């Protein structure tokens, strides 16, 4: 890391030679157009396909290599498209390389360089149930019959499972897609239908319009018994051209798509304006898929979603899911420009797609739902997630070399999404949002229908702003980590600020602390002091900062928490900020940030956990939901690491927690009213859950009372918003009867969000035999593979089942591996949720020992990160065990 101290010297991407290790296809030929026909068989779960691919022949060659994975090329023929050099050759050899995921076609004669040719392929594959490639998804229809649909998930490298292709993001082409399907089903693809023709045997042939030039990972097609709701955008921002938006779901579910539909129509219009380019397709379909690995996927013109990320039932759904849906829709619509129209060159620039879509997704939600205070929510659920992962030695730079499919999928993580979005937010705040967005428009226009990399974005932003953006941003995207600012005061107006890398495992060694970040300080001096110091940037290792005279001596750093760093104040200053909280002098986002930094610094040992607890104590009168989210998550981290501490300590922490929310829970009560604002609704749910799980007797009794009514048939005994909280409380204090009832409730859940909430709550079951029963249930066919993570997350959070869960995973490894490992992103989470929350060196040894003789390539990153999290927790615990015990004693808990 020698270069890092001189960040202005343009930091190279680790090493330029790493591109040589990329698993990419030879450049001898390149496709320009695919004419693709697929015939899925929803009874046999197979498909047949034919393809005519137009190629540019760049070099004289007999051999064509293209991607194919689990699809078998049965015949290949190449036909000249040049009139002068006409030829037609059957391949003399077709071979498949499973490991490289390629097919190699060998022809008898050279194809001449400079010519164009059409490659005719016939192939066949299997509609798998692993949620990747071209796959089947099952559901119960309105008559409770099991039905199947076929759908696709191609990002990052799975298009090659559906049809042989050049499956790299920079190899763009146009597509003509034809589907041959049962006459009574709906067939969808990226583009609109241009013709439909009846065929014998109750089949029809559906042809779609030619796509714009695009990457393979964004191609999609779906066949199923679907119904829709629809709405047109106004078109006002879209060059006057309305776009037809539809939400599709399995028949009978479509009306639950109305909320997402309305959001989408607003956001699509908004983005056309923000990005300055009309949405280029004639329609935008969004489809709820019963089995879906990720949350949603931005296929151009045919966006796919997990059902819980798009369907909302105003009567039966939990309000929390509204936010998730609105954000998911916004995020995926953002990709229609950022990702689909302009695509990253290669996956090491994945953050351009995901970090940007995350940032602009928040921007759109703020626009459509200003009352949600969504940027402040970003500080707790976005910024903190990025900072948390990036505080590990096993983190990675935002721009990271990735060479093969197993490496690529592992960077769909909090760095690409949340550190990426946080860095963009910091930059946008520095340049001004208007200038920033103008730069984005310039970037999109320049690269539309093409590919770009991080440097291209910086270049456009520099042109727009007149500032050399790359000079100070490369350190943020090319170097791992971020700084903590250590502040000392020689007098209240003279600050000495130094920066060093922040690691959750504590103080860094000098050889890992050579980076100098560019840090816009965000100095806040209170509202009536004007001073240039507000714009100060720290660009050295250490600097003295003079503040102007202020009557009250108030200041804080990183106002509104737009910067990507932590601040370590002197203890007296932290105490003063605590008083400012009490006097309600800080903005919501600053209160969130204060708690977050105190929590992170306690974990790392920069501060004491007693200091964090004392600060949190100042929040007794706090009434903002978003601040409570942060307090709750820091207290949960503490309880997690302390899970095997003596009972009086563990219960003392719960008593403190109970005390914190006791006023609010009484004030807010149990009834939800339509006139409540959204954040009050969310706050009520949060405090009931927290008070109940921490053992507030009134809340526990009320939960038990209402549950009793519920079990005797009173569906209105509690609001859907607190279904999860009530289940969790009841399971924490109940036994087999409650467990069985809630298990049944899971099986009969009416909405997708109810299923998730219930499955997650079931993880709180306390009795060993019931935990065992639930573990077996969780990996049975009763739970969709996509939902295993909710069960595991619940079981892991529960201190009674945390060890049982990991033992179960070890004992059933083969089965679990077979069941989930082909869904690469999902499987990384399965591993993480099995081990992430332990807090001892023995556990680390046990886990390492278990994986010693196993191939961990596909989940190496999450495994390493989990192990480091455990190490961090273990160190925290041994450092502050007594500190916490003393604090509890001294404060009467
Ligand atoms: N492009 C991703 C989908 C994806 C994720 C594909 C992982 C392959 C691997 C999509 O835009 C996305 O980011 N989805 C998120 C939800 C979103 C609201 C943050 C997801 O699936 O978690
Ligand atoms: Zn995304």
C-alpha cells in the first residue's frame, strides 16, 4: 500500500495485470444479433431451443468458443452472410467444458476474417429448481393445486444456462426472442409482443420485438398463468411519450400489485427527468415470482421480484413492507438507465450499477414519500451496513478484480451496494446534487447503449463541476476501508484532527495505516454561525482546525452524516453532545450518527461500551423511529455478543432496554389508526417488539391476551403490523402449543410478507425439541429454498438456538449443500446466517476445522468475513465484559 499516502497520484486498480486472469471468451468472433426461439416444457421441466446468431468474424478461425452451462449444443452450423464468400459448414466437433462453462465448436474450414456469418444452433436444457438460468417456479393456485411457471435469472453469469451465448456484460447485441408455449399461458420477454400464432397441440408461438443493443445478463423471459394490473405514466418527463407499466402476478394475486404499480409509474417518470433520457422501451413489466433467489432483478423491460418485494395487501400486509417495495421498485427502475442503458465494462465495476442504483433508489423514494425521511433512514440502514463490513480486514475495495463466476457473485455485498451508495452520497453532497445529476446525465448520454467504467463517471462529473473528481475519489473506490477521525481540543476553538483506518478489531498497525483519505469534514457550528470552516476538507494525515468564536462552544463533525467515516471525540465533547441530544438540539440524522459511532467505537475498543450505554441513556425521551432503529441495532449487537454471559448481566441489559422504551410503549398503545403518520406506525411496532422481547410484563401479557383471542378465531386481535412482534413474544414466553399454532399460521399465511414474518418469528422458539423440529421443517419442502434465510436469521438471533443451528448445519451439510449451493448468492447468506453471531475463539476453531477439508471457493468471502466478525465480538467481549457489568450495577440494572 505504498501508493496510498499519495492518493493524488491516481491509484491503479490493484494491478492491471489481473485482467489476464479473467475468465473471458476469445475475441476471434463477436455476436451482433441473436434470433432465439425457446420451447419450454412445463411438465417435463425441460426446454429445447434454436438460435441463429449473427457474427462478425474478426480473425481467420475454425473454432468458435461461447458460453454454455448445463445446456447441450446438439448441432451447429455456420453460414456465410457475405454474398461474395458464400459457405455453409456443419461443425465437425462440438465439445462442452463444464468447468469453464463453455462450448467449443470446430468447423472444417477457416471462417475468413472481416466477414459476417450466421451461427445456427440447436440445443436443449433443463428447467431447474435452483432459481438460476431458465428455471421453474411453483405455487398453489386459487384451487390449491400446485402449478408451475418458467422464468429466468441471469445476472451475473447464468444466461449461459438458458442459451449458448457470449455471456459478458461488454459483449452487447440485439435480440429477437420467440417463445413457443401452451396456448392458455402468458408469455413475456423484455420487449412487447409483435405477433402471436396458434400452433397444433394447444401451443402458440409468441414473437417479441427486437431489443435495443444490450448485455446478455439482462435478457429475460417468463411463461405462466399470470394476470396483471396496469397504468400508463403521464409521459410529461419522457419526451411526451407515456409508458405502459404492468404488474404481473400469478392469477388472483394481481390486485396486490397496485401499490408497486403506482410507485413505479411515478418513479419511472421521475427518472426520465432526472436522467434526461426517455425510457427507451415501449413497456415496463414487473413480475412477482414465487421462487426468487435475490430481492429483485432489473431485466430490461421485464423486472422480476420476490413476491414480498412487490405484492402488498393493504388489509393483511405489514406496513414495513411498503417501504421495502417502494425502494426495491425504485432501485430496479434506476437500473433501466444505470446498468441497462449504460453497463459496466466488467464486473469489477459492479458498484457502478449497484452503488448508484442504491443511492438513486433512495433519492426517488424521498421524492415520492417525503414523509418517510428516507435519507435519514439511509444513515442507519445503508451507511452503517457499508461501514460495518468495511471495518473488517476481510473487506475489499469498491473496485475489485473478479475473474470467474464464483468470485463475481460474492461481491454483491454491502461494499458494492452501501459503501458505494455512501461514497456517491458524500460526493453528491460535496458537488451539490444538481451538479452531480448533471454530470450523471452527461455520463449516460455519452455512453448510452455502451459500456463504461468508474473513471468515465468521474470524467463526466469533472467536466460538469470543473473539479478533478477522480483525484480525490479514487482513494474511496480503489482502497479498502475508511478513516476514523481522532479529535483532540487544545481549547474549544482549536481542534487537532487526525485520520487513521478504522478497523472493528481495534487499533491498526502502522503498515496498514498508510492511506490518506479525502474527507469533507462537514463542520456544523449551530445555525447562526457563518464560517468557511463548514467547507473544510481534511486531506492530510493530521490537521489543526481553528473554529470561529461561538457563544455556546457547540460544534459537531460530519453534519447530517453525509461523510463516510467515524468521529472519535474527546470524552468531554461526547458528553456535551449527549446533553445536546437531551435538549433536542441535534437533527435526527446526527442523533442516529452519534449512536452509531459510539457503538462502532465501543466495538473496536476506541471507546468503552459503558460510554455507549451512557450516551444511549440520554435518549430516554427520543421519539423518532429512525433513531430507535439505530439504538435497537446497537443494543442487539451488544446482546448478541453477550449471549452466553451470566444471566444477571444478560437480564440487566434487557432491563435497561425495557426501561428505554417503557414510556413510549405506553404512550403509543396497541391500536393503529389510518390517521397515524407512517413513522409513528413504524415506531409503535418497534417499541412493542422491543419491550415485549425484553420482558416488559404489561406488554408480554397484552401480547399473550391478544394471541389467545387470535387463536380462538378473532382475526382482528392484533394488527398485521405487529403480527411478527406478537409471535416473537409469544414464542419467547410460550411452548409447544404456541409453536404448533404459529407453524400452522405459517403454512396458511395469506400474503408473502406474512410468510416471511412468521417464519422469522418461529426462529425464536425456546425449547430444544421444538428448535430441532423447526430446523427440520426449515429445510423441508414446506419452506421454499428462497426463504431459508428468514428461518436461519431467526434461529441465529435466538440465543437458545444459535448453537443448535450451527450443529444442525454441520450434521446436515451434504443435504444443505445439495439444496442451496447452486443458488450462489443465497448460499453465501446461508453460511453467514449459520455462524456469524458467535463470540469466542473456540467457535472460530470449530468453524475453521469444519471447513478445512471442504471446497469453500464459492463462499470464501462471506466465510472469511463471518470468522472475522466472530473474532471482533470475542475481543469486544473480553475487553468490556466487566465494564458493562459495572455500568449495569452503577445504573441500577
Ligand atoms: N441486480 C440486482 C439483482 C442481483 C443480486 C442479481 C444479486 C444477482 C445477484 C438487483 O438490482 C438488486 O440489487 N436487487 C437487490 C434488491 C435491491 C432493492 C437492493 C436484491 O436482490 O437484494
Ligand atoms: Zn441492483
